[in-house]
C-alpha cells in the first residue's frame, strides 16, 4: 500500500481509486459503501481494513464527491448534463 496520502500528495482521484479497490478487496460494494459515507459522513460505511477510513478522512467528503463528479463528466461529456433541464 502506498504511503499515507498526506505524505505523497495523492490526488483526490487517486485516493478515490484506492478506496474503491480497498472496498472491493474487502468484499463490499463500492457504490453502496461510498454513497452511504458521502451522504452521512459516517465512517462505518468504509471498511476498517487497510486504513480506508483514514484515507477518506484525509481528503474529506467534499473532495471525494468532486472527484466522482469530475470523473463522471469527463467520461460522459457535457451531453450527460444536457439531459437535465434544471442544470
């Protein structure tokens, strides 16, 4: 496992990718677990193995959510947003 994110200047995207891999390795669904964590700020949604909770805490929910949205928009283009009339 890489050093603690604060020691390596890991990006939000890198931390998110690492969290997803950790959650999968622990046999859990990353979508459900990350959604629960992002909605409640309760670390119980993240596995305690391999320091996943401290990784998420080191960056915070705001930057994790920003990384998720950035990834989604980059993958789906701005056209994904044009389907919503209220945006």
